């Protein structure tokens, strides 16, 4: 009996030692944008590094923006009520020059991004990472082998995206199909109270009943609830209140890999409980941001296979998608 107890103790100690010595997973955080660039990206980079360090679950390397993105002059001017034709024409000419300058600068910059991504995201350089996070990326990221990247995830890697990671690679259906949906539009930022579809999942378990968050809530297209495992959503339009289902977060198996997405994360105060505390700029309490951090940490750990959680497809049933 003593010998059996001693052997059992050795097994327990060996297992504990193995867990203690297990190396953290390696994640590559990508924050490149060729479309709109969120001001919260720098905050997201900081928070993801802190979560990896504090949890001990993963380390992070970054693929940052290679250089400053040229500023788009925006929409062409519209004639004001009492504006003279001469004044309006002058504004049109100013805009046309700004647009031409932007197009030239942007073409040069896109070539820079292409070369940068060819170096940083070459498959032979990223194949040893355990997973990838697209934190508020936008547009065509100019991956040197975008099909190969998707196959890398399908082969057993983790893929995680926040907010405008859903507003990325629209023309590339391989990315959209991997993610499970894509950004269509949004309206004004608003406070919502998401429905928790799977309260036991690692990504939603930390979220208390009645959780409310003020953020920019996306409306999606190319989304089919039967092809994902729903985590959070709304049963009415976030701004207009009209009936319809609007997803917020989901996950899915993708081949041998795992995908986790949350559309929350536009604002700095969603990411960071310390951002501009006690100022009028802050719309979310520190507690709301802490819960968001636990939400994404649970999703990351699930995608990495460090924790288990249900991933049954089509768990959100009998819903009519909102327009």
C-alpha cells in the first residue's frame, strides 16, 4: 500500500513538473492595415502582450505597420448652400490635387507593404508559430501566399481575430470562409447586452449575465450560423432595435485548426481598463474591459488547444439574420 501510494505521488509530481516545464505557445500578432486604421491598435498590441505574460500561456511576436499609412483625403466636397461657384470649384481643385497626391503616395506605400509582408509573413518563417492573431487588421494584407496561410491554419494552427479582423481580405473567399463571416457595415457606437449562447465556453464563461459593453457593433454578411459555433449575439439590430439575429462572437474548427473571432474591440476602453480612467472619453468601466480581456484570453487559449470547449456547429438555431 505504501509503495503504491509512493508511485502515485511520483506520477502526480511528474505530471505537475511536466506542466510547469511546458513551454508557452508562440503567437504572431498581425496589426497591418491597408484600409481604415483603428486608434486602438497600439492598445491592443500592449494588452495582448500583457495577457500572454500574465497567463504564461503564450508569447507574442508582432508584425507591425511597416511605416506611416498615407492619409486618404476622404469624400469629394459637396456644394454648400450659399457657396459661390468659384469657391466650390476651388475646393474641388484642392481635393483633386490631394486625391492625386494620395494615390501616388499610396501606390508607393503599398509596394513597401508588399515587400515587408513578403519578408515577415513568408510561410517558411511563420510555420513554427502555434497560431496567429489578426488584431484590428483591415484590407488586403498582401500576404505572400494567402492560400498557403489558410492551409497552415487548416493544418492545425490557431487563428484569432478581433473586430476589424472581420473587415479584412474581402475579395479573398478563402479567408472569409475560414473566419466564418465578413463585415458589411456599422452605425453609431452603442451599448449592447449580448446573449451568451454557450456560457460554459472558455471565451464566454468569464462574462457575467447582464454584461453590457459600449462599442462599434458590426453588421455581417457571408455569415451562416450553421457553419460556426455561436458564442455571443443579439436578437435585434444594435442601433435600430428591429428584429433579426446579429452575431458578435463565434468559434469553429477549421480542418485540424481552430478559429475564434470577436467583433468587439473598436474602442481603447474595451481593451484596456487603465485607458483614460475617470475622463469623459471613457465609456466602459474598467470592469467591462477586464471582462473583455478574459473573453479574448479564453478564446485564444481555446484556439491554441490549451483548454477545451464545445464547438458544435449550428448551435444558434431558428434565427432570422438581420439585414
